[in-house]
């Protein structure tokens, strides 16, 4: 089967969802299941061959896997709970005599079709860059002790992030190095466990649990969930049974305990009687473990953002015309360093203005509800905006991943640690302004890290006549 026919296969569920749009329930389910059909086509190598340098289970941090698991899972598949809620389900139990608003259901189905369209063009963008063949320019020094290197790399990144936090204007770089420290620390801990090196397990474990407990006092759910998810992804190829057995309890902890813990933690932070962060954390965790509170609101509201997407679709272009290039222009403005432009608009205010204009949030409300990447694509140009923006998203993330593998000697250091450590914004996707700014400075940081490792002989340049100059 030629590539053209294979690409057409990606559009089959979308065509069926549009054909069934007279029945919103069937149309939604077709579009929602369509993303899982795309998972199957892409993760089995049907559309394009998967990289063959490693067993599949040892390359899960490559974009074709991790981006789909997190970005597509969060953006495109989590809407099922909100959909079921609109049909009368509450806490996984159907409500008797519930009036179903079919207009609302039709809006949800329309938004889900847009999600599926975005998923298709994300994959097309990724396939436009080779996902299997990467020409390496550098390789890791052959006599390198990986366990020791990972530990020292983690330590040096941690020291770097701690040192520059005292330099004005370096907050973004601090965040990037913290993410890199988190990835390398997690990998170092997992590698030590796999190698059964007790001394390294102690040292690397210290960094991992320091990072994990730091996420518990961040007041955000995502870092805690990602911390657990990454540990499981790294360990799964080597301890499949153990990870599978622990899977259900971990899923329950991530999606039922963690949201309650975070909400409790945020409430206790403002409590004047509790001053210690440790006390706040412990009390919030105890309450979360003992709580019988429903987590349905999190599953229908915070986990999925389709309710806000339907509001955007209802407002644009009916009441507000498409934004055209305005959002992209604002993203370019954000790239200018504030040192060079003291009166530069505040990014948060630029983004939130369109949230207020479309009526998603009242401008008197003290909340942050920034539109996601696919939403900005829609606001910019409707269907065409979604196709173009998601294509560029997939193309860019695959391109940066390819550079990381080329510069850092392949998958292990290049993709698993450096790419995912410096570009985690691709995992979830935010507004155009935040995406473009973060990606640019992450690329610059990646270049600096590469030059440092090469300068100090951790990396060796591959000559063009070397048989290792191109690998799968």
C-alpha cells in the first residue's frame, strides 16, 4: 500500500463522524474513538515504520509515543467524562429522569470532530519529518559509565539551576534546568535500579524523591502525575509485571487522590494557623487519603477543556471574527526580551484578553484559563487554522527531537533526557505566545548544553565516512 493511501486512512473516522453528525451522540463517539484508531495506525507502524534501533518498549519517550500519550490523551481523549456528564452520568452512575440538552451534545460532538482533525494533522506534521531515520553528528564517548554520568549530569544541572535563580531575568532558564534536572534525575534513579547498584540507588533516589516532594508543594496536579508517569514509562520495559500490577493503584492515586490533595493544599496555604509547608503538605495528603469527596468535577471540568472549547466555537466567528494573524503577531512580540523592551505587554494579559472577549471567563473573575494550542489554531482561522497549526506543531516537535538525537548521540541522552527535559511544553501544549517563546529559549539552552558536553569530551563528533553517521 503506497503512502498516499495510508494517509487517506487517517481521515476515515473523521469522514464517518461528519457523515453521522445528524446524530450527535454517534458522531461524538465516532470522533472520540477515531483518536484511538489513529493511535493504532501510528503506534503499529502502519503509516510509517517505527525506529528500529531499540525495542518498542524502550523508546516510549520518542514523540510518536509520549506526545500522543500525553498531548493527544489530555487534549483529545479526556472529553469523554464531560460528554457522559452531559448525558446524565454523575460519579459513573446514570441520573434518573435526566433531561439531555441535545444542543449542548451537538456542540460537544462538533468540538470533538475538531479534536480529531487536529490529531490527524499533528500526525501528518510528524510524518513530514522522518520519525525513523536520524543522521547523528555526535556520539556519546564509548568508555562512558552511564550510571555515573547520569548522576553527575543531574547534580550539575541542579547546581546550575540553583545558582542562576539569583540572577535577575533568568526565571525561564531556571524552569528549563529544573525540568532537565527532573528528567535526568528520574532516569538516573531508574537506571540505578535496573543496574541494582545500591550506592547509586541511594544517591539518585535522593534526587528523585526531592523532586517528587517538591512537586507536592507546587500546588499543581500535573507535575505530580507526570513524575509518576515517567517513572513507570522508564521502568516498564524492565519490570513489566510489577508496573502492570501497580498500574491501577497508581491511576487511582493520580486521578482521584492527587486532585483532592491539590485542592486541599491550595486551601490550607491561605490558613494563617498553619505556617510550615511540610505541615500543609502532610495535612493535605492525609485529608486526600481519608476523603470520600467526589472527583467527578475534576474529570469533567479540569481534566478536559472541551466545555471551554465549545464556548470559543460558539463565539467565533458568530460574534467575534477570526483573529487571523493577530495571535501569531502577539507570540512574536513575546520573543523580545523585556530587557530590550521595558514596556513590553505582559504575556498573561495578552492571552487572557481573548478569553474575556469570547466570554469563556468573566474579566472580574480572579482565574487563569488560557486557551490551549488547538483552540488558538481555531480562533486564528477555523478549520484551516487547526490544520495548519497542528501540522506545524507536529513538524516542529519532530524536528527538535531529531536535532537532539543528532547532537547527543541518539535516543537515550538526546530524546529521553534532553529533548523531553527541555521541551516538555510539547507534552501538553499552551497558547501560541507561551509555546513559541518557550520553544525558542529551550532550543538555545539545548545548544549550550550540547557545546558544554562536547567541550568537556562527553560527546565525540562523527566523521562523514563513519558507518555510524546515520542510524535508525
